[in-house]
C-alpha cells in the first residue's frame, strides 16, 4: 500500500534582488528540490521566488540564473535603480501585495542589500515570519548602507541563520534571543563547491592568456572607494603601476563605470591592465582560484578567497567578515599600505589560512532542516 502525503507543504517566499544574492539562493532551491524528491510521508516544501529587480542588466542578474541553474523567478518586481529611499520604497510597495497574496509560512531574505531590508520590513509589518540567511555580520560602520540594512533586518527577523561564530556573538550582544539564532555556515560556499569542478579553465582565461598565480584579480565598487573622484583616480594610478609587474584583471561594476564616465577619469591604456565588463560567476570563480592575489572591496570575494586559500587584500577600513582575517587569507589595506602589501605577497609572504567551521557545502541542507522544524 502506498502512503498518501497529506501534510500541507511548507510555503517559502524567497527574495533575491542584487548580484550577491543569487549565489545564496541557488543552494537553497537545490536543497528544496532534493528534499521534495526524497520525502514520502513528511512535509514537502513549496517556494515562490521573487526577484525585486534591484539589479537588472543581463551581466548583473540573468547570467547568474543561467550559470547556477536557478529557475526563473515567479515574479520580477522591476524596481530598478535610484536613491536608497527610492529603491527601498519601491521595493516595499511592490513586495507588499505579493506577500499578501502568497501568505507564506516564511519569507527568506539573504545578505545585506536594499532588497533584503525592504522585504523584511514589509513582511514583519504584515506579521509574516522572516528568516535571514547571513545574519549577524557587522562592520560597526554605519556609513555603509549595508550595515544599516543588516541592523534593521536582524532586529526584525524571526530566525537568524549565521555564517560564523562572530555573527552569533554580535547578535547576542544586541540582545537577540538565542533561540532565534542558528550557526549554519556560509551558504555561498555551497555554491562555490558545487561549481568548482565546472571551471577547470574558462574561455575568459584563454582569451586573456592568463597563467595560474601570474595575475591579480581586482573588483572595486563600494561607494567609499568609487564615489569619490580622488579615490577613484588614485585607484587607477595604483592599478597601472601594478600592471607593470603582472597582468591585472578588473571587471568594472556599472556603478564604477558610471562614475568613471561622469567624472571623466581616464582609464589607463597600460596593456596589462585588463578592464572588462562585469563577468559571470564561473569566470569570477576561476579568477579567484587562480589569481596570485585578489584586491577587492566585495564581501563575497573576501569569503571565496578564504575558502580557496588565495591571498586577499581588502581596500576598506573594516570588514563585517572578520573571520576571513582571523582564520582565512584576508587582510585589510589602505592606499598608503597597498604597494607594501602587494610587495609582500609577490615575495611569498602571506598567511595561508584555514577554512572556517561549517563552510562545507551543506549549509542549505542545515537551513532547510531548521525551517521544517521551526
Ligand atoms: C548593491 C548593494 C551592494 C552589493 C552590490 C553588488 C545595496 C545598498 N548595495 O550595490 O551591497 O555589494 O549591489 O553588486 O543594496 N546598475 C546598472 N545595472 C544594474 C544594476 C545597477 O547599471 O543591473 C548601476 C545603476 O547606475 C545604479 C548603480 O549601478 O544606480 C548602483 O546600483 P545599486 O543596486 O543601487 O547598488 P550597487 O552599487 O550595485
């Protein structure tokens, strides 16, 4: 006799809006499919995927859905760009009717972008439970828009799923009930591990004729680095100097691109400085794995380089991911210290690092188990 599965499925409303979100929802959706294929008597999981449209260019969004095998979103809210208030308000207004219509058991938000905070605010006010993946990270720098997003999201979320123990400590210090906090590990590493075998060598690596450990990979897009023309000019001068020593691969984020154009900052013609359009996940992973070092202000790259053991210099005064410094291969740098830090790496002096606890490729499964129990 076959048993009929009569339990109501658990209804998740998953939110993604900007580039760094896509690597964080892919493993969760995969874990849901695996669970549903296996479950006979227990509860199935249904999900509805909302793309807020914060990022909309093909190279900032669609390419990640294709490369990571994420099914097309059920709805795209098309909120687009704007000031923080405009983007947040548009996201809230567009998300509210979706939430009311879908009546989810849980709204799942990831990371720290404006979409994360906006959808959390809407859900909390409507009385829907919110689970935050990548909760508890703090840079303690409120000039960063992401820090405001993190604080608001974590204050309102019902389930705080953290990537590392420092995040648990931050949340405890903020008085959040321990019963809401679960150390689950880094979900981006699930994606990284699932894709490592697909990137033996990418077409981009061939086109640029890159040799492993003989180039630097650069990404810079934070307002603090690129919105100030003096800082942006200085960055381009430093990169041109570096390109005298080894090829420098720098895919330019649209925000950085726009500012270069608006301020008429000349891009250097140094042939070894390879300025590119934004690149996809597989190219970025190949570059991170094979670079001599990464120079970045991205949160994700600090973590990916730690996992891969690639030295990382973070051009920021602080990081919300201190574990990448304490345990991993990351080091903070400034314009004044950059050339010395690069020199050290070129002479082989950089800590080799270790992989933090639970950055093991099984974070999404742990999250799903917690959601099914909660
Ligand atoms: C956002 C996130 C940041 C994340 C980054 C990754 C917030 C506050 N910031 O910053 O945490 O690290 O994404 O990329 O949520 N643009 C395009 N095409 C697009 C998207 C943006 O041209 O598809 C341009 C627009 O001119 C826009 C600018 O980039 O005004 C900035 O985009 P926005 O989403 O506001 O912030 P990001 O700098 O991308």
